[in-house]
C-alpha cells in the first residue's frame, strides 16, 4: 500500500502522520468494541432497560470520521453506531455513555435520556434524536451559525445510514448544505439494511453516491470495513470541506454485523452476506493492516485489549454507583444545562 500522500495542504504527507492517525483510530475501535461487549452483557442480564444499539461492523468508518476533527472547534454528529467515533473524539465518551444508560445525574443529559441520546452542544456534539434525518439540519444550522459569527477553519461531520437518505428532512438539509456550500462532510454508512429493509427496496439508483452528486456535492465511496482506506478518504474529505470546497458526500460500504438493536436477531440478513463480511470484520482487518506495517505487535495488541476492557469496566462500575435525578429539585434542559461533576 502507498503510505505517502502528497497534494492539498492538510493531507497526510508521510508515514508518521498515517501511523499516528491509524493507531488513534484503532484504539478508539477497540474501546468501542469493549464497550459494546459490556453493554450487551448487561442488557442480557436485565441490568439495562430500553434500546441497546451496537456498532459492530461500523468501527472503521466511525473512528475514521472523528479522528481528524478538532474538539471545541468542529462539529461532530454521531448516531447510534458511532461509539468508535465518540471515543476518537473524546475518550470520556465511555463514561458518559455508561452514565446515560444508567440514568446518572452526573451525565451530560442529567439522567433524562437513555442509551446513546446524549451530547455536548457547547463542545460541538449535538444530542441526537431517534428521527435520524432530522439531525442533519441541526448540523447545517450549527455550521451556518459558525459562518455568521465569522468562525473559520471549522468543519462539521454528519453521520447517517442508508435508510435516512430517503427521509424528507434529510433532503431539505442536504439541499441547504449544497446551496450554501457549508463545510460539512456527510458520511452515509451503507450497512445494506434500514432496520430490516434491504437496499433493493430503499433506492433505485445504482449507488448512494448518485444521490450526493444529485445535490451537487463532491462524492466518493470507500470500503467502510477497511481502516487505512477510510482514513485516507475521510482525511481528504475533511480537508476539502475545511478548505472551503463545500460539502463532501462519503459513502462507506459495510454491514451491520448484528441486529438493529439487541432486541433484533437480524434473521433477515442472508447467510451468504454474513459469511462474506465475516472476512471483513473491521477490527480484524485493522489489526492485520497495522501488523503488516510494523506498527502494532501481537503483545502490544493484547495489552491494548486488556487496557480497554479494564477502562470500560471501571466506567460502568462508576456510572452504576451514581445517583439518578430527583425531578423535584433538578432544573434541566438539554442545551444549556451543565451537570454536577462527581
């Protein structure tokens, strides 16, 4: 693989830059996987109620979408499978998401919402809602507000799935992004199923890239299970948006290697599709790529996996001990409320 990329200012220019980004992304991927294993076991043990949504199969594009962003300056809009991206943005995401699942009063949402519906608006991470297409206009609005304030050198990343590209609210947001040439990277994670609806019943165009071109956006497509490929694509797209070249549309082809949520057995996914993607499991691919480049030894990887398991275990143990909110005394709203830190 060619490791040195030259050209536009901001593009990775040498092996050391790519190595640093790849190792940071891989760490976030491992952290997210350890989190998913833990939260799944707690859900199955009856310790967590409501929806539990895992990111298995999405870790490479998820981490790659956030590893080049600047917290405090940029905007990052994760959805239900972007735990790896949250971890790449800020590793405190593990504790904050655990707090959200357990309803801790010390979490960013004050125990007022469950699972992954938490955010840090002041730091550039809006709190998502389940109506996924609706969040795209929020990102567009945040970037438009930055423009009006005179903020420069900032970019927004908006994550959606294949199904959300068919939502009316998404169409309006895409059109606004393109007309106003907002510095936004739209990442369409095509996991082939909008819940249980396959691509063949979702859209008639040959590729979801066609939709991006229809809006007038620069488009590209990548293998969303391949860490090094996604890093290259995402870095170029983010650099282009940051440089004022307008919104970028990235289609990442992958598979949700689990059900829509832990309540779903995903029996609608054909066995042959599962078998194909079993060979492309993102952590296994990334581990192999890093080893081939000489950037990660087997011993270092084993130590990292153990570190991540311990890190996640401590976060859940802490969140589980914390108090839940008392509605009689708590004055709260999702935009301006600041939690009392434990």
